[in-house]
């Protein structure tokens, strides 16, 4: 930003002093009257024709913001060297704010600002200026772009965009410890004056903190500030522009600074002895009391760990720390008032996270004594086991005793105990218990297949206090009795190939049993005794509860027999052993050489050998696919031929090549050979010069021979007289073929000889309408009469002046 502003100021200075001008070539062609006027000025000049230097001159590039005057604020002046003060130049302005914010006097070029501008909203405006001829409206200068910058004033106070701020610094920090940095922004221009030069100071918060006046860095000003004494400080920071001088604008913000905690305080018990009372009936693992050591620190610095100091009585308890940093004492073993009535042990509390910087202050731990008094409680009976498990066979007779439970009263009185079964489900009605001895017996038929396991609850009640009871779970497992014979797992339906060989396994079978043997199912397979000598199939037992059906011969034929029924005998290992006979269905089928099944139906026998129904269907499907492919191919060929014809017609219309190649201009030396211009043949001399001929473009400066110079001169005069020719900055170079062409020249340049041989005098005899044509073919200008010599003289004089100007410019 600073570099750009300096560049603009330097540019303004150069333009103001007239040391810099913006040049632009003339646009369009001047009229004859204007051209003659300019030519007259060129002739009156002492040194002949000189290139006109044009440019804009700017007197001011700045406009003051927040201008409150009653008149429009003057910005600058637009002026061109072509403006001679005769009020023939009109100035125009366009771009940002043209017409609404900025206006220009079309005659004098003075620019004024119509509105009060705010630099913070828009710091500069980009505009374009142009000078045009008031009479013709033709631009005299190319459109130029410039910038009007809004000059800043101190109209914005510093602002803290992120306030209020929050920061923290560790307690007990030394003087000068970094807290944070605050930054204020000023919308004024920092590159102009002191409007945006900010100075920081503390209005409230001393002597605890200080702030750097330039950077806004806040630091501690007092050592060893203790969080336990004061934790939060509120500091008021001021930012003032104009370098803090009188009259500057100021802004403030609040910074809340918190002293973060350090572990500089050990935990302390509120008392040295804690008394607890625990009933003897408390279960193991239950909380019997809590103690707490207080720490003035916070967070993890206040975390406390509790330990039981090894010694007498401490083995009965344990201690853990909860979320509130309390020590929870847990019962680790069962208490018995009749055995021991009190316990005493020591507990130590220490910090979990120590800070080595404060270890010199002393040990960060404390010790207290805990005394536990055991209370006597009338307890319910206690069973000898936590659970009982019993077994019984499902065919057990009524009233059979299957087991017993036992419970006793551990209190001093040793009350008697009575037993009962807690009836909750119908399953519990299968058993009964003796209320005195606790023996359990059956009272109903047990069926393992219906209920394999019974879960009951036995209740023990004290005789002298029936309200005190205890329960114990009892599990009764019903053992299985072999009642069901094994049977085939599924209804097997096997097949055997006609080309099978002896000893081939055609099916693997297994069995299932509704009984549940203790060691798992175990089955044996065999053929019935009457089928042992069967010549077709046999049963082979694998010894792993499976068996295989094995062929005993080959050459099965469906025509003779297509279905075989094979009986299988299955036995289990129960007591007693039970067996059953299942029947396997074996169907004779046709197979391929690899043993894959082809057909098992009876009608397939009458089909030709080696050609199945599936093969015939496959052949028909292939034929249909081939026919469809042929039809699609023919349709696509027809469509392609039609599309090709249409494409060809479209190509005839579209493939038109346009040639529009231009030459390389004056600098293209490869386009022609300059040697071809050295031709002694002469052209008819045309008289006169173009009014807009480029100075110095004549042949006077050429180093070629007289023939080349004369030819270029004639061509130049011809192009100058042509009113439809382009301006001199797009000069067209004319050339002709040399005399060495075998085909001779086809251009009109070398056709003078042929024209001279023809007699065109008869054209004059055709009447007035053909006089012009006759004059052209005879080499005379039809419009040149008495003015022709004067025009030729004037043309020669102007050509000489143009030549001299061009030579002087090249030397310069």
C-alpha cells in the first residue's frame, strides 16, 4: 500500500511539472479542411513539420474526506496540449462516481467532488478522462485512466475487535511474566500522519499488571501472587491514537486475568482421629465410612490419594478415593461381633501430582487414625454353601431323596432353623423338603425331554425370629434314560449311475436320537441280516456316527429296474440298547463320464444314445441366437449406409475452406525478393499526394537504385490519392514479378507495353460517355486540367518536407 501511494505521488509530480505526457496515435482520418489547416501550421513552423506531443496534465490526485464545505471540493484539472484556449476542446469523465460523485467542467477540465467522501468506505476511485473535438465530436486524445485518492483525517477511534479478553497466568509467577497481548485496530490510514498510531496504557489493574505501550503485551508487575488469596483480576486497557497525544481518540477493553493453580499446598485432615461404627452384618465389599483431607489447590493439584498404613487391624479394611476426593473405607473381610468388637488403623493422605518447585515447603501428605466399632446384629441363618447342585434319573420313583441342604444360626443364641421351598413356578411342585433335616425328595414324575433342569430356592428361617430368613439356590439336573431308538436324520433319496462301478460310495447317511446320552450320541449302522447277501448295495459303518451306501456291482439298467429300496439298521449305546430300521430310496440315473447326473426319468431311455433332451434344447437356443444376430447385422448395415449418405451430403455443404491469409507487413522480408523491384520498366506516373500521408514515408531515404525509388514513389502517390486506402500506419506494400518468369507477368504493372501497342483513340469517337475511359487508357487524368501542374508542384514540395522530417527523426 505504501509503495503504491508513493508511486502515485511521484506520477502526480511529474505530470504537474509537465515532465511526463501520455502519447497516443491519431484516430481516424482527418477531413480535408482540417488537414489543410494543419499543413499550413506545419509550413509556418521554423523547422518544418514536427510531431505534436500530446498528454494529460494533472494538478491534484487527492480529495479530503469528510469535507463539510458548502461549495464542491476542487479535485484537479484536466488539460491537453491541443487545447489552445479557443474553446474547441470538450473534456469528458467516466468511471467510478463520474457524474454522481465527481463532475468535470467540459470547457476548462476542472474536476470537483459533489459529495462528502469517507476513506474507510472507499479509499480511492478509478476514473477515465478524454478530450474530444467540440465541433466534430472526434476524440483528440485516447481515453486515459487515473486514480483519485481520498485523503484521510482522524475520524475513527481505536477499537478492540475481540474484547473483552480472558487470560490466565500461573500463580507465584515472577515479575514480567507474559500474560497475553491485546491488539486494537484503527480504520484510519496508517500511512498518513499519526491518525492510526496507537499507544496502549492501563487505566485499572495496577500495580498487579503492566502493558507495553507499543505492542499491547500484558505482563505481571508483582511477584508471588497467590491464587488462594485472590484468583481473578479485572484489568482495563486503553488504546489511544495520535501517538497518545492530546486530542487523539481512544478506545478501551476489559481483560479478565485468572491466576491458574499450582500445587503449592499439601492435603490436611480436619481432625486426627475418625470414629466409625459398623454392624457385623455388613456384607464384604460394602462401604463402612468415609474420611476426607482438604487441599486448598484446585483441579488435579487437589487430587488426593489415601493409603492404609500397614499394622494391626488394617487387614480387615481397604480405602479408595471417590470423585469428591473423599476416602471411602471398604470392608474387605466379614465382621463378627462375637469374635472381635473393634479395630484401629492409620490412613495417610498425599497429593497425586507433586510440583518439585514447592517440595522445599515440606512433605505434601498428612496422617489420621481411624477407629471402627463393630455392632452386634441378630443375623439370619447361614447356609453351608452358596449354592447346591443335585442329579436324579427321569424314571426315579416317587419319594426318592435326591439331596439335602444345611443352615445354622451363628449368633450367640444359636436358634434352630426350619427349611421350606419358595414356590414361584409350577416346576417347583416336583420336589419337597423336610423342614427339620433339609432333605429334598421327588413328589412327581420327571421327564428329561420336557424339563432337563429344575431351579428351586430353599428358605431357612430362625425359629426364635421368623423375620430373619436366608435363601439358597438349588439346581436339580434330570438324567436321561434311553427311551427312543435312533432314526435317519433326513429322508434320504439317493441315485446310482448306470455306468457305476463296484465299491463306489453313492450316499453318506447319519442318524439322530431324541435321547441325550451322557457321553454324546453314538450310533452303529448295518444291513439287516436277511439283506447281507444283497448283490446290489451294502452299508459301510465309518465309526463316526456316519455310514456310506456302497455298490456291490456295476451295470445298472433303468430299462430293467429304475428304483431300489435299501433297508438300514441303526443302533445306539443306551441302556438298554435300542435300534430301528430305516429305508433308503436309490434311483438309477443316466450320468456322463465324470459321474455328473444327466437324467433319472423313464422317458429319457427312449431318446437317442448320446443326445439328451437338454442337448437338444441347447442346440435350438443356439440356432435362435444366430438368427437374431443375422437380423440385427442386416438392420445395422442398412442404417449405416443411410447415415453415410446423409453425412456425405452434409460434408459437401460444410467442407468449404476459406482462405484469408495476410502478409507479414513491412517487416516480412521473406514474403518477396527485393531484387524483383529492380526492374527498368516504368510505370505511368500518377500525380498528387494523399492528404494523410505519413511523414518520412517517401523514397527519399531509400538506399536502392533509381528504378526502385521511382517505383515506390509512384505507388505512394497512387495510394495517397486513393480516398478508400487505409491510413499510413497500415501501409500496403505493392510488388510485381520479375522479368525472368517463364509464364510472364499477369499483373497490370507490367502490362504497359501491351497497352502501348493498342490504339485506344477510337474510344474518343464513341461519344462523351467514353471520354473518361479513353483518358484512362491513354495515360491521362480525366479530372486534371489547369490545376494539374500546380497540384504536382505542391505535391513535390510536401514530399520533400516529409522526407526531411523523416530524416531528422531517424537521426534523433
